[in-house]
C-alpha cells in the first residue's frame, strides 16, 4: 500500500490522511471546513488545487479533501484514498437539488441509496441502471446524530446524474422511484466503497428546489452547510 503513494493526483504520503475523510466537491469548502471545524489542520495535498487537510475534531483525527464535480473525479480521489491511503470511511458533504415540494431549502438529505445509470460502474462491475447502497451503519449514525442535533433531515433514495444540463426527464425518474433529490457524486463513491470493502455515505444540504424553483441565498447556503458539516463530523467521531 505504501508503495503506491504519492499518486499522480495526490502528493500526500501514506499516513497523512485519517481513517475518516469528509469529502466536499469544492476545494474552497474543504479549506473552510479545515479552518473552521478542525484543530491544528495541516495541508497534505494540493495537486491541481484539490486541497486535502488533516486535523482533529473533538480529539479525533479527521481529514477533509475535495472531490471535484462528477462521478469520474470523485471516483479517482475516493479510490486512491480507500485503496492506497488506508482510509476506511468517506462522508460526502455537498449540495443537492430537491425533487419534492416538502423538502425545503437547507434541509439535510441522507442518501441511503442512489439511483443512477452512470457509466462509471460499467468499468469494473455489472451495474447498469439501478440503485447503489450507502453503508448502512453510516446511514444509521447519520440519522441518530441528526436527531441528537435537532436537524431537519430526510433519509432515502437520491438520483446521481452524470449530466448537469440533462435531456433525460430526471424529475420523472425521481417521481417514479420516490427519490428525494439529485446530485452528481454519490454513485462512484458508493461503488468504490463496495468494491474495496470500505464505508461511504452522503449527507447533503438542499440548495435549490427543482419543483418550486426556490434557491438558497449564499447566506442560507452557508448556514445550512455548517449544519451538514457538523453532522458529518459527529458521524466521523463514531466510525
């Protein structure tokens, strides 16, 4: 394992990452988490500006690293963290678009399974269109801690799309399958976790409602994201 680090995408040495990693899409958000939620955070990777940090949260070592956008990018970064850096669990934290009128801005969605037809899975397993599950004990931890913190949350299926400007009727797919929202990274993360016998879950904040057209302001996003990050870190304490 040590001989595979650093990688072409990650300059960190083996041991620089904690066993649990929070993974937002945006490098700026990764830095925000490190600066505002972790103690003694140090930069361990900055290849291509995809920042990774390791620090402590309530005394436990935790890392945060950006994934970029889409299944292919999170597929590369999460695979390397799982396979080469000894990471045992990745918690995705990011934004999600709501497919339901009763799922409001700043609500948290815990994705227990993601419905997808991404081509990512076809490279290593017979996958095709269908559901990919999160790790159940991480979902249970997220639910328990959301209740403890008093967060408004929903737990259920989500849609993972490869196309932001989709031609396919994604709202129709969501209604047919009872999905809560759409994002672009869960599928590759969950597939990698299953492939490598690791753990993964996505905890996302609703940034817009595709049905009503409502969109969160930058201030609303920031407050909602903080709730999501705190929840993810509380989950990390118990992994």
